[in-house]
C-alpha cells in the first residue's frame, strides 16, 4: 500500500501548487484531490500557500472591473493571512 501511495499519489511542491490552481477552478479529479491532500498533510509550506490562495480568491471575488477595489475588511483579512504587517 505504501509503495502504491508513493508511486501513484505522491506529488512534489510544484505539482501540488498546480493542483491547487486546478482546484480553485473546480477542475480537479478525485486522484488529484487525494494527491493534494496527501502532500499538504506533510508539507506545511504548501498547506500555508493553499490557505493564502484560497483566502485571496474568496476575498477578491467581487472585484471585476479595473476601477473596483477591495473593501477595507477584505484587504485587512488578506494582509493578516499573508502576515504582511508582521
């Protein structure tokens, strides 16, 4: 079982970030979802990156036009999650 997981499910950080992008677009297969979950369970850097990109994506959904801006609360939330002020 362990060999199967390592051979077919384990991905590196570069592949994991690509899977995160696909996940945000809603185009991720079950196998890819398992691979991503396995990787992020072991990699704190990718886990943090996923949290950051998810927050940025959800907080900036309403910004469509060039003149639109984030609300102050959305901007603060993104800054907190990215540790900009720390």
